[in-house]
C-alpha cells in the first residue's frame, strides 16, 4: 500500500484537523479552536457515529454479512452509514422526510443506498412518519439492522472513544472548556 494511504474508507474517519480561530479571538485572552468534522470522508462528524454503530452491531452479531442497514435520517448519518456499508458489503435503506434536499437524496443514492421519502407534516407516531416507516421496514426486511441513531447508545459512545481522546491528544490535554 502507498505511504500515507489508508486501507479502507473506515480508516479515513477521524483524526480531523483542529484549527485555531485567530480572527475570531483577536484581542481575547483565550484561544478557541474548531474541529473540522466535515473533513471526514462522508463530509460530516456523523461518520464517527456511523462507524461505531456499525462496528458495535457487528461485534454483537446484530449486523450480519449481506445485511441491510435501515435508518431514519436527515442525511449526514445516512451518508456515514452508506459509505461504510458500501465498503463492507451491506445494503442500506434510508427513510427521509420530504423536506430534505434532493441533493442529499441523490448523494445517498449515488453511494448505493435506497431512499424512501415520507411526509414531513405528520406526527412521529403516524404510520407515515419517517420514524414509523423505518421501524416498519426493519420488521419487513430479512437480515435487517436498525441503526436507530436517536436512541442508540453507540451514537454518543463514538465521541467518548474517538473524538474525546483525539481532542485530548491534539491539545496536549490543555482543554478548559468544550462546546459541541
């Protein structure tokens, strides 16, 4: 393999730059830094949670070879899941509200995801809502795994095992406050 290259798309997630905001802090007695999560391969910090959700599901046997990942998403988590799924041979079905941009829908489809569009103007409990449709598709799809980002503890754990230690390393442990 070439020097500086990574073996898989998952290996490219994380280790994003930390940039000092010089103009914003001019004249202040504090330094403020910005973590560039958009430099992950899927274009978002959500790649980190997608990777952890998939890794943990594989470890627990909830996501099996050839399986289908199903998720209700507004786009960024879906993209993170989709790029990892494509590399590992999983299928993806994402359920999105109709208020999301067609660019997001097209981007997800471009990496191989199936996208189901649902109405925005319904309550979450309505069977037509994107939450309800995702839950129904999990039951109807053989070998399906529901990523369930909104209620999955693997979501927040991703930052505990990845983002936090990375920030600590990049700052030499000199963090007074953190805002997300």
